[in-house]
C-alpha cells in the first residue's frame, strides 16, 4: 500500500492517475469488474446514484486483494453519524487502507425513502479524520493508536471558481492532503482556480490537485456539465477517448500534472473501464 501524496506529480514529477470506480449492486466479489490495470490508484465511490451498493471500504479491499490495485475509499457525511463514521474509519485502518476521500454525498430527493444524517459537514469530517491521525476521537478521547490516513477532498469548479477555491483552502486547512476535481474542460479554469487559492491562502496552495477528465459516450450519462462542443463531437461520431485526450492535452500546459479519470457511465449504470484504460495508455504518449 502507498499513499496518494507519496506518488503524486508534486512529489515525483510524474503524472499519476486516479480512476473513479463504482461498486456494484451485488455483494458477490465476482461482480466487481476489473479496473484499468494501468492506473496507480482506483477510487471506490460511495453509493453513486444514491443506490444500494457494496460499501466503499469493502470495495477497496476487494480491489486491492483481487486486482492488486492501490485503492482509495470514499466516505460521505450524509448517511452515518459521528460514531459510525469514525468507527468505519478505524475498520478501514484495521484492513490496512490508507487513502480516503471525504465527500458530502448527493442530497436525497423527494422520491427517496432514506433520511440524511449529516452529523458532519465535509470540512468537519476532514478535520475529524485529521484528529484520528493524531489519536483523538470526536469525543476528545485518546485512541490506543492513531490512524494514518492520507486525506482527499473534492471541488467542483462549475459551482464557481472563487467559491470552490475558498472551500478548497478551508479543506486543506482542515487537514486534506490532496484534492480532486470534477471534470474540467477549460484550461483557463485551472489558472483561475490556482490564482484564487493563492489569493485566499496568502500564497500558493502546495497541495496536489488531480484535475478531472471525463470520458463520454454518445448515449452515456454525465453528472458534470458538458460543453456543447463535446456533445456535438460525440454526435458526429468522434470517440469519447479522443475528446478526453484533447482536453488532457490542453490542460497540461496550464500546469496540470495529475489526473482524475472519470470512465464513461452508461445508462444501465455500468462503467466503461476499457475506455479509461485506453485513455491512460494513449495519454502517456502525449
């Protein structure tokens, strides 16, 4: 096992990829499809689509033990109280998991019959994990041994550069060690985000950022805003991998080193990990 920050581009000068991964709606290990074998880190999502799925900690263990991947598990504030969240984190430590990404989780809609908990905000949970790393739980009690998690956090530049920069700085100040973004299509957003973070933090934000590159398919689903030119190119028959490679090639001169790969999502909910593998393979030649 290895921490994300140990192998990030900021630490090594080499591009590293985190591939998003959706746990299945089945508890059978054989129903977890193989992730791309040419990415260093595979990030197990937390109940994407608000659907009942294998939890992210268990998924991360299967990814490691079955596919020899370096896993990241995602943890959301939405569904568990403080006791349950911190107990889940201790369980992840017992299973030798080292990398976690903290999210709020998509809110439930009127059609959902589940209730949100949100005992923590995402920034608060990041701080709580940082405290566990110091050996202290949410009640201020000392653990027998501290945890040792590498903590990730998320930002979505489509929600506003200044807003997300302010949020990113707060998350880093709370204890986040690396950031991932939702798919970015405009390289100018990278510079605007970096400058905004530096202005708010009073200096450059020395935290690895894995900028999202979304792979699309003509009849696929995207939970991020997609520019019209991407949709038009897909309709004309252009490969989603080719489009993603163009986006990545344009992001690189803006100072982007590390990449968060979002494989295509089909309407069935299945992910096209073969496309993600092709993207990473061809990106190495750019």
